[in-house]
C-alpha cells in the first residue's frame, strides 16, 4: 500500500474518532429526574425523648413530627385535630413507657389530677398493696418492676408439744402471678 493512502486513512480514522467522541459527549446530559409523587402527610405528636413508666410529661418531652397520612393511626394525636395538644398533655403521667420518636397515645397516659404514681399505673378497679421485703427475701435484687411473682406466706410455728421436736415452718402461696409495680431501695 502506498504511504499517501495510509496517511489519508489514518487522518480519516482520527477525524471519525473525534467526531464520534464529540457526538457522544453532547448526549451525556443527565436525564431529568422523574417527578416524585408527594404523599399526603399529617403532623403527629411524638415523644422527643424517652418517657418512663410513671413519669410526668414535661414540655420538652414532646414534638410534632410529619408522618405519611396512610400510616398515621387514628389513635395518634394529630396537629390538625388538636393543635394545642402539647400544652394539654404536659403534666399527665405515663401509664406505659414511651421511647423517643414513638407517637403519643391517650391510652398510655393518665391525667394526674393530684393522684400519684400508683393511680397512674394501676388498671381501673385494681389496688396496690405494699409489702416489706428484705435483701434475703427479695431474690437478691433480681426482681424488677413489671416482673410477675407469687407471694408466699411462711410461718414459723412453735411445737405445741414441747417434747423436744423441732419447731415447724409452714409456707403457702397466697397470691400468684402478681405484677410488681415498684421496688423501694431502702437502706
């Protein structure tokens, strides 16, 4: 092959490559993003920080958070229905704990009305009874609030015969599956 033809062929191939490069570079514009469907939302009252069992709700414990309307239950407190709920709920007592970000529900709160912690956490119609326990009888600190326990009455009875027989210790279960509300850490 003749050198002139090879040079012309090389120039033609180079020009074709440059034209292809320039043509492909003009089509690299990012495609316009598809429009995102905007879901309907609603503001829901949530716990801003953890609220413990029996704790009184403070103003800093609550905040409004945007939720998709389809996932916001009707039992959640919504801003469009109760815009002043943050001030109304302050001072109420948590009947059950809330974790940060959890929606506030009226069923988990009780109005303080001067009543205390026990009135807040006891179900309607129930009573609380305190009992003295010691480190020896309290399972060594392993029993915690919301645990379930059996209450056992143990009695040390003197031998009525006094014939040298040992005294008797009787025990009977008087309550079963009882919820522990609180443990007093007395010194």
